[in-house]
C-alpha cells in the first residue's frame, strides 16, 4: 500500500479532514494516521509558519516514510478573481528569495481540472492580512495566485528526499478582504485557536464583529472545499 504524508498547519484545517478520513492519533507529536482511497494516509499538524512546518515535515519523513508528500490548507488570494472556497492545486511554488519548486506531474489530475485551478503559490514567512499587503506581494510576484507560509518547506524537503510532492490550497480570504483580527495572537504553537485569547481579542475590537461574521462564512466555505477537494485528490492519485 502506498503511503502519503500530509502536512497541515492549523487544527481548523486538520479537524474536518481527521473526521472525514477517520484518522486516529498515533504520535509522535500531533501525528494522525488512517486509510483513504487505498492509500495509507499520515497527517502531521505543524503549527503556523515555516519553522514549525520544517520540524513537522521531518517528523513525517522519519516516522511515516511516505511515498508522496502533500501540503494542505487555507490560503490568501493574490488574484482578484479568486473567491473564498476556490481550490488551487499548485504546479509550482516560489519564495521571495527567488527559489522555485515544480511539483510532480500526475497525468490523471489533468482530467479533474474543473475541481481546482492549476496555480503557482507564493510561500512567505509572515501573514499577509490586509489588501495592501496582498497587493504588494501580487505586484512583486505577478505569476503567483495565492500566498501561504508552509508549502515551500514541504516542497524543499521532498526535493531533498527525492520524493514527489503536491500542494493544495483553498482560498479563505480574497485579495481585497482583510483578516478581521490578528489571528496570530490567538493561535498556540500547535496551530489551535485559543478560545480565551480569541474572546479577549474580540472584546478589545467589538467594531470588528461584522467582519468576523463574514470571515466565519468564508471559513465555512473553505472548510467544505478543503475536505472535498483533498479527498478527490487522493482518489485521483491513488492508482499511481
């Protein structure tokens, strides 16, 4: 049975996948395993950012011994036509330092292009929470469709290990929308939202409640699409 190692940054990304794929915690760390579409699926929860992603990817390589690495999660749009819930399948990833990684071609994926948009991701080290910050990145990296913080780390590790990789991202905040609050203040090292910190952040910014409600609707769309598209991705590549 082929083995797939999957990296996600946040519990809000992992939890719906864990339920849908019936994954069980096995350790070490936040490491979950199960089966889907005839594949052995191993998911590591990294926490946000490249440093944590690098540690979790090494955990996947050491304990999971995967045949394929996949980066899954949410992303911010760098193109005006992308909306919350749109699914992107990366054919390449670039970094602000000029590194460029090309994903492994699976011919079978081309027949399912209607489910996702072939894209280039920009992988950065800090959040781009505002339209201005996303607009600046879009101007500097015109070929990039969306921005994330972990995918290039997985791609680099896969390249070093001589393993194929893919990255799938679902848009959670469109290009001209802003994250309503500073979520980095509300997330712990394990990528879990700390309820008490979130409540405190809202209490100090009550005028942002309408924006939070809109963002919650965006997140709901993104969550459904992440489960559906990532499950389809595994089903399509399973014969490989």
